[in-house]
C-alpha cells in the first residue's frame, strides 16, 4: 500500500485563533452549532405547524443538558466502569473526553420527560417526533467533531479513500465517523422529505425512524470500526449490542405509528 494514495489527517483539534487567551476546540464548536441548528430547525417546524414558540429554547436546553449528562454516564457505566469506579472524581471531568452516544440518547429522552412533567400541555409522542426531526443534523455535526479529534477511527484498509490518522498511527483506516456524518446528513434530508409529505399524520413515525434507522446504521458501521474490548461471539461489539434495543424500540414505534390517527397538541 502506498501511503501517498491515502488522505493524511493531522488536523489540530483546536481552532486557530489570533489570540492566545483561551482555546476553542472543533468538537466543542460542533456541539455549539448543533444547539443553534436545533433551535432554528425547531422554530421552522413550529411556524410551519402554526404553534407557539415560547418553550422552544427550554426544550432544546432540556434535551441537550440531558444528552450531555446521559452521554457521560453512558461512557461511565457502559464502557469504563472499571476505571471510573476507582476514580469517581473523574466522572465530572467531561472536558477530558468520554461521551457515549447511546447514553446521550437516553439522557435526551429523560430531558424531554422532565420538560413534559413541567409543561404537561404538550403530548409525549409529539415531543419525541419533533426532536427526532431535528436531531440528525446535530448527530452529523458531532461526528465531524470526532473526526477533528481523530477519534473513533476504523480498521486498517487499502480503500483509496482511507484516512491515515497521523495522531494515532501511520496505517490507512476507514474514516468511520465521516461515514456516519454523511449518513446522518442524508437521513436528515430524507426525514425532512417525509415530513413535508406526511406532516404529523402518523404520530411516532419520526421517532421510529430515528431509533430504527440510525441505530441500524450504527450497527452496520461498527463492523468497520476498530473494536474496543472483547467481541461477543467474536464479531459483535458492545456498541452493537447496545444498539439492538433501540432498533427494536424503533420498530415498535413504527408499527404503532402506522395504526394510530394523527393528533394535534394543545399549546
């Protein structure tokens, strides 16, 4: 394999700034852009449905705070319990890295539930669907942040589009996070087309799309990722096992959605 044929990736994870007062990372910037994107996308949906925008900022805050807390706890309990159980103070040091997307999804759902308890005039399925409509854009952006950090790299390959993550080693690897980012961007476009065609005709349709399709893609792409830890049956990673309940839940939501009449929330 000739290394000159591959893409050499050695991007500084910190954004170059004209001053040296503080550091801004690309990963953090992607999170910030995700929050902004969710707000404006959510506002467009509310205006299209002629609904009140008063609680939009609160919904975004509840979801993202829940997602960050859940992602950290997911990393702790799903992947690194042996370490964090011995160093509990490290759990709060989110800036050192370590966020698990499965935990982030659970945390985001919990955040929505807490919001609903405070504002019961909204419908649960309506909130889940609305979140699912906008969440693919943040998923794509955050994966780009992982790419800037040279994280979650794939297995060694001789594919011509392989990346050599020079901060890791000098082997050409699948840029799995880039695959994910592109997939999520395409899914965002597809779910928007479905929304423009069917609106809220099938309550639960969009959250079913999110759970079933996104985590099925995650399941497939894991085969290209460098495994962390032991594999179940020699093939299946822990991340893939964690994806299975979400896929099943998505299918449950889908079959429920196609047999439910449309409803309109009171705001």
